[in-house]
């Protein structure tokens, strides 16, 4: 099987062009290719497929084999892949995901895509739609108990459920201990991605993320979008202004628009091409 390893600010996936390749069992394959000792090494597997609703279709699988609804960094890398490899000559494309159709603008330099802006659609804040077991129209800066400690969280869905915590000293947090407790919290029936955030300035936020099914990753596009939304809802940032989300792998620029849409802008890079032996 031919593949391409790509990364968006450190969020690395194995990409397979399903216009040319057939993947029989993506759940099992994702586990195999993600292993950093016996496989290729990645946060998961992303399939680039034909679509009857958009220009292209994306399916993404986490490192544990579970299928995800959406991957923000993955959408940008797909934009780069399809343009750089001649699958399209358009610089504005649509991409079908399990959380709806996303719209991408590709910024090209010297014939290759360097930066991609993604219209991530509407932020969802109603607990029932995230989904979250809580009443009301929103869950903003409200306390929950995790491992015997109280945390104020803001719940947002950007196609994936997110739990955002604003705190200090995020570099010193033990996410290996705390992350799984949030991921499997009873409030979130489909598990949750958790962002631990520190306000650096009015327009800059440092973020670490624990992703359901993958653990701590260097970046999470939907998570960065959820953080920007939460920052506006909690009064740390202003609606309509660009917010820089500083992740372990680099920076993303996020804008939470007054109409509820979220725009995400950042880079996408190819790491290498290769072939993976699908032995029986």
C-alpha cells in the first residue's frame, strides 16, 4: 500500500489516496500504521476518497482504531495533498467529513500549497448536541469534578466534542494522569477531547490537548477552534478577532465569527512518501 506521511504543526497522520488504493479494514490498519516502533508512526490514519457531495471525502481513524468525526489539521493536509498531487487545480475546494462539509482555501507558493484556511462551520455549545449529559443551552465556565478535584470547563463541539479548561502552568500538568479521567468522564457519553489552556495575552493562548483515542498530541485543529470559541464565551477574547493558539507543534490562527462560524488557518507539510507491506 502506497501512503504519504503528512503533518499539520506536529499532528501527524498516514494519508492513503483511495482513488488508487483499496483499504479493506481501516480500523485495524490505523492501529498498525500508528505504532511508532512496529509501524510507520502517527496519530492515526486518514483516507482521501471520492465524494458525491463534495470535491473530496475524508475518513479519519485514531491510533486506537476508532473512527473520528473530524480532524482539523487533517483537512489542511488533504487540501495540500490533492492540489500538490494534481487531483485538483482549484484553490477553493469542498471536503466531506463525518461532521459535515468543510470549505478550504488553498494558498499556493512556487506551485505547492503552503497554507490552508478552513471554514470549520458553526460552533456547537448546546450540551445535548455536543453531546454532554447536562441541561441548558450551554455549559460555559461551569464546575465539574474529575478525580476528586473541581475544574471549571467550557464544552464546545467542532464536529468533535471538546472540554476546555483555562488554567496556569500548563507545561507542568501531568496529562497522562489527568487526560484519561476527562476523556472517560460520565458527562461525555462519546468521550471527549480535553484542552488545557493558559492565557498569554489578549490574542494568544497556549494549549495542550488530550485527544480521545490518541492521548496527548502535539496539535489538534478542532481543539484549537474550540479553545478560541471558549475564550470568547468566557470573556478572554473578542468575537471576530484573530486568536493565535500556541500548541506544542506550532501555532494556528483562529477566528470566531459573529455568525457562529469558525475559521482556522495554518500550515500543512508533507514528510515523506512510502509503501507499507500489508502482510496476512
